C-alpha cells in the first residue's frame, strides 16, 4: 500500500466517522422536542430522522465545492490537515456529547481545520474576516432570531388558544410536531450529508484517484448518507435530554412552535444567503418556546452552560486541530499516532459515558446529564492515565474540571449517607 | 470584511413572520376544531348548533390545510430537484 493510498483511506474513514458523530449530535435538533412531549416514541423518532437524513443525503446533488466555504484557503489544505481537522472535530463532538451539550458540528469542523491550517500553512491560510462574517456573527444571530421568533409564536399560540395544553388540542400539536420535526431532519440530510461527501471527493481528487471537477461517486454518496443515518439512529440521547428536558419543560404546543420556527429559520437561511447553524437555531427555538410562555420557565443556568459550550467550540476544536496537525504532519508515523489518539480518546469518552448512560429508555427521566469522571479512584485522580498519546491527555483535561455543561459532576461515587454522618443537618 | 446585512435582516424577518404565521394558523385551526367538538361532547347548553359546528370544522380544517401548504412549500425548498 502506497503512502498516498494509506492517507486517503485514513481520511475517508475519519470523514465517515465524523459524519456519524454529526448525525448523533444533530439527531436532537430534529427530534428532541418530539421525544420530550411524547409526540413520537424515542425509537420511532430517531428512525424517522435517520431515514429522512439518508433520503436528504441522496436528494442533494449540489456538493460543496469548497470544504470550508472560504474560511481556510483551500489551496493550502492538504489531506493531512483535513485529517487533523476531522480528528479534532470528532473529539470535540464526543466531548460535548458526553456533557449533553448541543453544539454545532460545522463549527467543530471549521475550528479543527483552522487549527490544522494555522500549524500547517501559517496565519495566511486562514481568512479571519470570513471567520467573523460566516461563523461569529451567525453564531450570535441564530439563537437571537430563533428565540424571538419562537417566543412570539408561542406567545400568540397560548393567547389564541388557552386550552392548547389540554386534549384534544394537545393531540393536534403532537401530530403537527411530527411533520415539523421531519422537515428539519430532511433539511439536515441535504445540507450536512453533502459536507462529508465534499471532503471525501476533494481528498480523492487530491490523491489522484478521481478526475478534477467531477462530482462525488455513487459509493461516496451512499457511504456518507448511511454514516449520517446510522449516527442519527443511534440517537445522541445525552444531547436529546438537554434539548428536550433540560432547557424547558415542553408541552406539545411549545414543541410544535419550536420545531416550526427551527424549520422556518433553516429554510430561510439556506435560501436567502445567510447561513445559520442548525444546532443554535434549534436550541434557541426551544428557549424561545419556553420564554414566550413564561420567562421563568426557562432554566437559564442550562442555557448559559450551553452558551459557554458554543463559545468554546471554535477555539477548543482549533486547539485540538493544531495539536493533531503538528503530530500528523511529521509523517506517516505521526498520522498513525493521531489515529491511535483518536481511538483512545473515543474509547475513553464512551467508557465515561457508560457510567451514567442515557438511552432511549431513560432519556425523559431526568433533566440533567450527569458525568462521573472517576469510579473507584482516590480523590483527584483521573482514570485511564496509562496511554501516552498527547492528544488524549489534553482530551482528559477538557473533560475533568469546571462546569461547562448542564451537568452534575460527581468526582467520586456517591458516599453512603446514613452511617457516621458528620453533616450539620443530621439530627441530634 | 463584507457582511451581508440585507440578507441577515431578510432571514430574520422571514423566520419571525413564517413562524408566527404557521403556528398562528395551526393554533387557530385547532381552536376552531376543538371549540366545537368540546362543548358538543360535554352536552353543554352553549353547544353550538349543527350549522355552526360545520362552519367551525370547515374553518378549522381550512386553517390546518393552509399550514399544510406551508409545509409543502418547505418540501419544495428542501428538495433541489424541484428547482
């Protein structure tokens, strides 16, 4: 196997893995409110979303001509940098998923690419003005527009129909939610599915396996569609819990208002030339549907943590991307090292998530996504500290401290409460 | 740096107007449909007459149908083969 073929294969596999994380990260966008209000059973919801994502991926013929829409200078970008960016985006997606934070997969990918290009090609490789106009400004505007629109829609809804929460009205709104949620899933498939196709096609062209200027091959379309569909079907239940339960206690009319607003915002932004992040639109709509009814109904603490997550996404992914690029650009061995770090990081995060698993059975049982870092380790110790890959040690630092998410971090198993209690509120 | 403020304002306005229009239509439709059947079901004295009930039901489905047309328009926008 030649070095080029090896690198191309690695990038394709990584791109498909990123597509998978993209799917389970954004599953919540389309279906969290439907699951939370009981409009759809969890498994039905993710099945519909997955099928529509795949259909959407096949429908969309127009594949992105550039990887990043001008954020990085594509002329400088090599497959190795794309690989580093993808690894960073995957690790950030998994980290935010662990904490149950809805964050933009596109921002993670752009961040990873920016970091990789900064290391690989220098400052001139990144168009910072495009970063502001295409990422930062939309990131501020998307939630603002969504909160306003969903807030007003919800306000008028309850104004005109005071009994909206009661049957039979609530049933109508649940039926409406099924339609609006499906629209979001289909729109998501047409936009996000083709991102991965674009990346794979560009890498194939760069590697000389495909003629320049040709569209994606059928197997690329099929693989990318199936990867995002499989990711969507796996559900991303941690994020779904935060969006459906953590921000607002949604009733079906609010869910309908939120999803309709999201669908309207996504379609408007796609067809009027000002792209807004799907994730931020959908989270904003949920907040708006709570605020439009009663401001105090929104759990602003959770919203604030989500905001921190959004602010961190770009710099954190850029940091991972820079580290990954620095290692990967040293040669084939470096690429293998980054690949190992990706596998180790993924395994670690999945292992931590298993301790407080959120799945389709318990997604609606609680509002919080709990992360328990250590199980049987002494205070302050971090588990799994044996593997030496540099990427992974930064990964663990990301996970361990502070309060980035809608989370309750328990550093050690919950201590027995009954015996030898010295707490002040004990009787006697 | 070029920021397309016009497009941004257009997207914001379109989102707000579309959200209120569709959600409003749908909730008025549901209001019409449930107002009639609710009272009739409970056998209240204020139960609407048969012709009024028909009118309410007709209005209700007309509203839901219009909201449905918006959904079809959304599908038209999503599927690139249509344009």
